[in-house]
C-alpha cells in the first residue's frame, strides 16, 4: 500500500540521511513532533500541512499552509525567505488573537513545542537560519512628538491610509488577496485585540519593517520601495499606530447593561449629534450566527457600541460599529470591493414583547412560538431605494414577519471613515401592548443586537449577533430615598424612646420594690 | 471567663455571615447574591434564636443584658448610644433599598440538570437510561477501528464545535467570550467526566432548547445538533471528546464498566 503516509516516511528517511547534521542541531524530535501534530494540529492545518483541514472553509482567516514555509508574523529580515524559530515558537505558544489558533503554551511543554516545530518546518524543508534579520535600531519611545511625526508619515503619499483608511479602521476599500487567492482585509488599527501578534510598538515596528509575508502588506524597510522609511520613521509610525487603539469603546466583560440616560433637552434625531459621544457607552462582542437556519461562520462585524437616551415620550438608541465597507447594492465602487454577492448593511435590536416578570426571557435567537420578540431593524439602502427602517415580529430565526406599519418607529444611519452610526427611536408606550414592548423607567429590559455586513455577503440568517444583555432607562435622581430613609429612622427612634421610657419605669419600680 | 449569651449569639451570626461570603465568593468563586444572603441569614437568626431560648433560663440569660441596658441608670450612656445608632442604621438601610438599582438582575441556572428518562431525538422517543454509544465497544474489540471513529469525531468537532468549545476543548473557542452562559470546558473534571455518554447525546442532539426550565433553555446558545449532524456523527464526536481529554465516560455502575 503506497499511501501518503508511506511516501512521507520515505521522504523523511531520505531527508534525514542528508540533513541529519542540521537536524541534530535542533533540540526537537521529529517523531514526537509528528505525534503531537496529528493530535493537536492536523484538524485545521491538514495531514500534509497545507492548511486544508476539514474546517478550512469555515475559518477566517484560513489555517496556515505550512508547505510554503512562509509565515506572516516574523522578525527575520524583509528579504529573508523564512522565519526565526523564535517567531514560530511564539505563534504556537501564544496563539493568534482574533483567529481560531489558540495559544498552546498551557497544554504543550516547551519540549513539545520544539518537537512540533521541527515537524512543521519539515513540511517546507526549512533548514538553517534566515539569511537576514530585521534591524530594530534604537527604539523611539512613544511621545506626542513621535506620534505626531508618525501620523504625518502614515498619511503622506497615502502610505498607510491607502489600505488602512484615514482613521486606521481598515476602510481603505481595496480588494486585497493573499498569495493563495484568499480574501484578506486590512487590519482595523483601532482594535488592537485583533492584532495577531500584539500592539506593542515593537511588534508594530516589525510589521511595518518586514511587511506581512504572503499578503499585500509590504515592507517599508525595503529601499527599493518608493514609500520606504528609516528606522526612526518606522518607530514613529509604530507609536502612532499604537496610539490609535480604542480606549472607551471596548468590551468590558463585567458589563451587561446599557444605561439609558434621561435627556435634559430634546432627544437627538441624528446619529452624528454631539450629545451621543458624551454619554456612557456599552460595547458588546458580536459572534457569527452559527446556531440556526442557514449558518454563517465568517461574519465581519465583531463588536457593537450602544448608548441610549429617553424622555417622557420616547426612547432613542444609538448603535455604532466599525465596518470597513459601506455596502450599497448597485453602487459600482461597493460592488468592486464586495466578495461575492453584495447586500445592504443592516443592524437590528432585539427586544422581548413584554418585560419579563421572572427569569424567563424569549429564546435568545429571535424568540420562539411561545415567546415572540420585536426586532427593530435598519438597513442601508441601495442605489434604487433609500435606507429603510421597520419593526419585525419574530418567532424564531426562520419565522420573521416584517410589519406593514411600524407606528412611530424611526431609524437613520450615517457612515464615516469605516464606522456606521445608527439611531433608532420609538415611543416608550404604544397603543398595541400585546405586540409591542412597553418601556418603564428603572426596569431591566433584555436587549440584544444583530448586524449584517453586506459586502461580506451577509444576508438573511447569515449575520453576527450578541447574547442577551440588559437595557435600563435609568431614573433621574430624586429625593425619594432620602425621604423614606429619614422617615424609617425617625419611626425607629420613636419606638425606641417609647420602649426605653417603659424600661426605665420598670427599672425604677423594681428598685423601689427592692428598697 | 464565660462569654455572655447575647455576645455568643451575635458572634455566631457574624461567623455564619462571613462564612457564607468566604464559601461562596472565595471557595466556590461565585459572589453570593444579596437576596440569597439575606434569606440565609434570616434562617440562621431564627435558628440561633431557637437554640439560645431552648429553656427559660437560656432565654433569660439572652435578654438579660438588653433588659439591664434599658432599666438600669448606670447604663444610660450605652442606651443613648444604641438608641441613636439603631435608627441611623435602619434609616440608611431603607435609603439604600429605595435607591434605584443599576445592578443587572441575578440569573441562577442549573448547569447539569437532571436528564429526563426519555427524550424525542431524531423523531424517535429514546430511553436515555438504557442508551449506549454504539461505537464504544470498538475501544476494546477493535482499537484500529476505534481510532478511525475518533478521527472522524475529531473532524466533526473541528467543523462544528471548536468555535465555542475551543481547539483545546477548554471552552475558550474564538466565539466563547461573546456568549453567556459561556461554553463548557470539557477538560475540566467537573463536566463530561461526571456524565454518561447518553447524557452527552441528549445535550448535543437537543441543544439549548432541549434543556428543562431550571437550566434556562432560552439563553443557552448550544445549537440543536440533530438539525445539522447525523446520529453516527454525534456518537463519534462523543468518542472524540473523551479520547482527547483522557476522561472516561461515567457508566451506570462498576459492574457495567467495560461493556
């Protein structure tokens, strides 16, 4: 039987006999490495290390193809054709944030990792050391001056903005592909938790200097490039990129509540009103919808930021999420960027039909037959029709009924530099309490969110989503607690005085009797 | 020196109070909800009161210091102090309770609810008490075939389960942080190692919506896998879960182990 395993063994023997010297210099053991690879790595990276494991199509980014020996996050020179061992050990040990590759440092020993490293390198017959190394020079510490200088270089000649966009959100709208022909998207530099290495300036410096091999991210150390930068300039750009990280609109795992504030003036009706930025925001993680109906494993939107305001009559909910593409079907530019089919961008808020009195809520994925939900939906429109908004009654992901008449519900959105902002408003109370949620000040209302990126062909049940969180319309401060507290204290005091007086009298009587 | 009974009672209650906090917050790792603590302390107080007033002498001893405080002039200063502190404490408590709360409601749910004896799976009523993994016997009968089944299970897992339960089966897949409740960690000794294969079969095939009420089926994001996977795929992925983690499925009794 001459199957691939036999061939591999033969090739291995052949390979070993010629390179025994080189291999002995390694500390890893090839056989043990193969064992570990089969148990821990093969499912994604494939038997032949080609990245074509069974789940490859459902992963974004796809698993690395080891047979090429090219790695993205390296520190060897931009003109070297292989990584340093240290780069690969780091990728295995720490994993790749924002991907399905976990850090193995807590499950595999250092020796295990060295063993599997030898096996992985064997797929591309990587030997020796990289010919060149990246020169990190003298690190320029981050400072306002360095950041300002970095920003100038970032924007100059469209050096970085060409792909990463004016504010670094990866919205430079170009259709990018890697060497395998797979679609790639420029990093949203404001979301450091998606950086595969880290957003430490040293890591960013490495990316700028070497580029990201196999992708269209070029080396800015390469003197042949007309956009190349000196070492000091690259440190400035790295400091600028690190400074782009969002600080406010990030997921706080301990927060489950959107706090609605009572408006002091009129409710804002546009998503770009300045008042929104002044409100406390809550940011939640979004994940692909892979639970019901037609599933979608590689959605693009990963967080959503929510704010809410209300007054005596209405509630206004503001949604903000980064989306690299403004997806307007019919638009030639949007179509040229879209992956396959181009659909509208859209967002929805999910609310129960009534505030639950006990623990039970509607099923988190669009309710069910016994507990339906309201979906407040907005979509971006196409060249043929403007943006649209309406309420959908859902009794499960595959039973969604858009309403003909959504009452006074309104929603409007605006797109700028890779961010959508949408504001939705509705009366606190409606004339149809049997089908519409009736808001009450102070009560906790379950709320969750869905988003569609039309340029990523997300439509129908293919979208990202959150789990249930809470919305609370926070009551304005009042004197009530102080009043009740003082009243209770006073009553208690009177009772004690009465009791004390009786006790004292009893004591006197006892002493008199004794005397 | 003998500790006065009243002080004894107070000390016991203080000990119980902090005992609950230490056990829940530090040992079990789940902060005890205030409402639950209040309820426990109510029962503890009632219990202490009953024990201390079991006979008449005990009751006398318990209230003696209080009686002395209000009746005897030499304790006047202490009495005045107590009569000031108690109303302030009561008033502050009422104030705190009438303040609007911004803390999200606490949700308690059973993580491993008792399974029903039968469940409707793939259109048939299945007896979960007698259900066995049809591939398990190969582990001893035909190890080579068993390894093949495990490999097929691994494929099912990586295509369907790792997004939430993780490549390492540690419940830390790339989507895990976006879910509440968070996906189970199969490496943990408290999950599949405590369960029978039929239990896993029930949980996988009927998913979140198949949970009983006490387990809050409305928030579990576990899909109903009988809609996506075949019976064989489910049994094979169960083989894989135990094989990868090194755990053994629980059986009905030691006598049955190995079958």
